[in-house]
C-alpha cells in the first residue's frame, strides 16, 4: 500500500532589489491572481465565464486573501482560460 507523500515547501527567496515599484505591484498581483485561480479550479470553476468578480471576491474572503481589484479579477480569468487549453 502506497503512502501519500506531502511535497516539501518551496524555500522562499527575497525579491530582487532596485526594481521599479510597478514591477513589485505587478508581481504581487500575478501571485494573488494565481492563488485565486487555483482555489477556483479546485472548487470546480473551470470556465472563465463563470468566474465572475463576485465569485472571485467571495473565494478571496474564504481563503483569507485581500479583496482583489477589477484588474486582478481579469487576470484570474486569464489564468483559468490559459489552464483550460
């Protein structure tokens, strides 16, 4: 009987210093959108058309993520579309 192995957590590295503020904002937005997209996919939302802003924001509340902006919601849908292909 095989036992389930839990993956080792990825060691976090500090972000590179000296980049423009917009880079850090974009990077953090992509990470947030990716976490939300994964949560939505895990909950059964596989179609980007069904991932409304309301549904994305509800998932953010459930997972303890700060309320995403409209831009982040759009990015979440883009991640779901790219996953479907």
